[in-house]
C-alpha cells in the first residue's frame, strides 16, 4: 500500500494512493494506530495537498556516511559501526513544501535518502525481527548546512533546522529495500544516482542498531544515508529525490 497524508483545506487526513499515483482513497484514522478502513471518499491526487506522510512522534534518527562513495567524497571512510545523529520532528516538512534557508548558513547541501518509518514500539530488536517493526518506506532529503556541520562539531543545527527534513510523497508499506535505485535531481539535472544495494549497513542492521540505543516509537523515522554526489543548493532551486517503487519527493528552496 501507498499511504499518504493530505489536506483538502480541512484537518489532515490519510488515504491510500493507487498504483498510478493519481487517485487517493480516504481512510478513517491514522493507519499507524488504527485498522485501515475506507471512508468511501476519493480524490484526485492533484486536487489535494500532500503533507509529510508521517510526523515522527519522538525522533528522526539520521545515519552518516553509510555509502562508501559518499564517505570518500567527503574525505572520510565509512565507519565500522553506524554513525547516528538526531533530527527534531520540527525539521520535518512534506512534498512541495519550501526548505527555508536561514541566515545562519551560507552553504546548504541536498542529500537524497531512503527513509524507514517505524510501525511499533520496540527496543533491542534483532536484525532478523526488524521487518516486524517497520511500517514502510518513503523518500527523504537530509538537508545539511555544511558550514555549520564543520564548525559546530555536533550536527544538531546542521541537520536539524526547521524545514531541513522533507519526507514524502507517501509511505510504501510493501517494499524490499535492499536494491532500489535512488536518484536526486537539482533543477531537473541528475546529481546523485545510487542504489540502496550500496548501503554499508543495510536497513535491518540500522534499525536493530538504533533500537539498542533508543526505544523506537510508531512514526519514528530512520534516514539511511546518502550516496555520492552531494552538492550545494541555493534559494530559487528545487531538489527531487526519486526512489524506485516509492515515488518522487520534490521541494523548492527559499531564503528567509
Ligand atoms: Mg544524510
């Protein structure tokens, strides 16, 4: 299933998106917590405003340097164990929402990534049990202020500023994440062309590893890292992250 969160002007609702990505069938509640039941109302996707498909209940966990080619382009080696950081849920925005570049930074980069959405409260999950706690997958842009990343030491501002974590366009619940093409476009030009087959630490390992440090809650999100090809993005440009069998997440960048 493809599960979207959307608004037609009223309170946000959830719906099931069809295979063509053009129709959305409204459901009664939040599918993270309630059984999926159709309301009988359908919309054309183009007639609704898609929202971030999930607002993480407690946290977004980011993983740094999880593709060897990206670690190398930044002058690093991929770490032997996953390198984790936290992004506050106030950084999350949805498809089409502007990423707002604040005056705090003059060097912002896009990072196209596969995002894992957790479906169940869990802790100390064994890798072979991870599929039971995953709700689904979506696209993410792990927007990063490189100057703050270098200067701060901690990555809280660099990765966690308001609007720096676009998610969407929807959550795909039936997906094998092990070999998906991941393409990022800057103003329509391909700048990242990777595959999740190149993840240093795969999805099962990452979720298991994160769950040893943190209790994971329904709606928590884990970003799995970005392939090579990161680069600057400035106000007036837009970035698309497309992942095979999920869809396209597109966001304009603006200056505050
Ligand atoms: Mg990243």
